[in-house]
C-alpha cells in the first residue's frame, strides 16, 4: 500500500467503523492519465448505495481538511465486491477454502493465471489447491489474488 493510501486508511477507518461498516481496502491509482482514490467497504449482508453515500459524505470533509493528496483526483466509495481482491493476511484467513484466481507478473509453468481453492496467504506466500495439488507462489511474483465466483 502506498503512503497516500495508508494515510487515507488511517483517516477512513474510524469513520467507516462508526457507520457500522468494515474498511476493506484503499487504493490510490493512476488510470488513463487521471488519479483515483478508491475506498472499498464491506458489511455482513452486503453494501448498499446508501452505505457508499454515507461514507463518502462523512469522509469527504475529513479528506479536504487533512489534504493528504497534493493533486486533483477522483474520489470513489464502493463495495469490495463479490470478486474482491485479497491483499492482507487477514483477508486470506477469512477466505481460506474459497475459490480464488491468482495472477502472476510472469508466467510459471507457461501460465500467468491459476484458479484453485485458497489454502493460505501471508506477506511471503500464497498457496492454492488445484485438483488436490498444492501450488505455492512467492508474493513477490503475485500481481493479484481475487475471489472468484463459480456457478
């Protein structure tokens, strides 16, 4: 997590918690030449548009006052989503046994994407089960890990 995202996390977490929600992630990214600050929230039973609006209205003046971002950006609040990214050790623990997609920076075994049931994940490794075989990846090789829906 970059320094701006870490700062925003510190500002957002008490606000989100006070609204009865969980802060899932914060990202500050540049896409198509524009900067975006995205705050992802979660709650049991799912996040509504009203939840997103409540967080946005409560957090916006705090961000204006703290001014952690020196340039212009687009601020968004949304649900973590059904196919959410897993980043922190607690995320991996919460979703052990669930189907995930692991994307790698460089191909291993001729593939950059692996889909299997999450065994574990921490700051060093991610392990998934594919057909009864454990596949273990160094976190430095992993671009992303996301929950994956199966139908």
